[in-house]
C-alpha cells in the first residue's frame, strides 16, 4: 500500500513538472498589469494584441530618459532590434496616457508593450491619434484594443524580431457605447489618421 501511495505521489509530481515545462515553453503568453493587458508571441518577439483604458489621468510625472526594459520570464524584442534601422520602439499603451504616477509610467516601457513600428508612423499619424484619444477621454472613458498583424511568411529584421505589416486600433467609447476603428500600414503614412477609419467588426473586439 505504501509503495502504491508513493508511486501515485511520484506520478503527480512528474505531471506537475511536465505542465510547468509546457507552460514555460509555450509561444504565446498572456500578461495583465495595472496599465495594459497583452497576448505576446515569444517566437515573433512582438505582441499580438494590447488592451488598455484611457481615463483622463493627470500628468504628474515625466518620462525623462526612461527607456524600455526586458521582462525576465518572457522572450521579447530588445534594444538591438531597434538599432540602425527605420523602426521605433512604439508604445502600445501610450506613456503620456499613464503619467499619473511613476509606477504606471514605467510599466508602459516594458518590451511587452513595445511594437516594432515604422519611425514615421510612430512619430506621425499614430502619435496624433493618441493625442486625440486624450481629448476624447476628457469627455468619457475609452477602452482601446490594438491588434498587430504579420505577413505570411513573416518578415523579420536581422536580429530576428518579426516586422508587423499593419496595425489596427479599436476604440470603445464607454459612455456612448460606440466604436471607432482605424487601420495603419506599418510604413510612412500616406494618409491622415482621420482618413484611415474602417468599419468596426464586432468579432474583432473579443480578446
């Protein structure tokens, strides 16, 4: 009887270890913190989607020289992926929308929240839409979903991080119950963000 009990305990321990190995080795990791939620692909070294709420937070702190940092338990992109090329470390959840305290601001600089984004897009129409979000959230809170899309086969930079082909931003106005959705090619913009609005598909909002 003791031998059978010991064998059962040993079997359970092995099962737990195997589950742990499978979880550690899986490609996609879902992470949620006080600022954003993301589904992150370790093989692409890019997020697949990022969600956050824009709620008219006060600006109390400044980013200064703050830079992105890696998460110890997740294989993400890193500083080498953004050197000597046309790509910026593009925020998903915007730093300016979470400057109410240093803890929130720092969380926006996790590489889990970082998109390999064309520099002209990041500094241009994408940034302008972020500024518009902060005007909209003066009136009502917003729930924002960013989806990141890739070519097949996936294109990569020499350091192996995948290059998104286009990004979508789905903005839900919580009081009025309306959506606004936009699509951006990951390249130098040819159109203003106001011209990039698309029809919102309800199935795209379920994450």
